[in-house]
């Protein structure tokens, strides 16, 4: 999921270690609030050419939860 990390870092203008990245949850960094979450999801949808359901979006509260959904869709 290196591309997810790159999209996250680009969306929030941060650089993270792989370990820190995998442990992140919404609001762990200031920029990852509800609006930031939408921006990240739009970036993911655009890059992977997929659409997330409302149920999937509601489940996105951490990097691990995003990875879980991406693994099912890709």
C-alpha cells in the first residue's frame, strides 16, 4: 500500500515513517479531520478509479480500515 501512503502524504502535506503511517487514526494529525478525510477519499477514488459506498466511507477511521476496504475493492 505504498501508493496509499503517497496519496496520504500528498493530501496532508506530511512525511511519515511506514510504521507511524500504519498506526494512524482520524484526528491523529491536525489535518486529518472530517474535511481532510473527504479529500483523502476523493484522491483514492480518483487514483484507483473506484467509488466507495456510504457504508465504506463511514468505516474509514484509520489507515488500517482504509486498507481493509481497498484490499476488497482492488
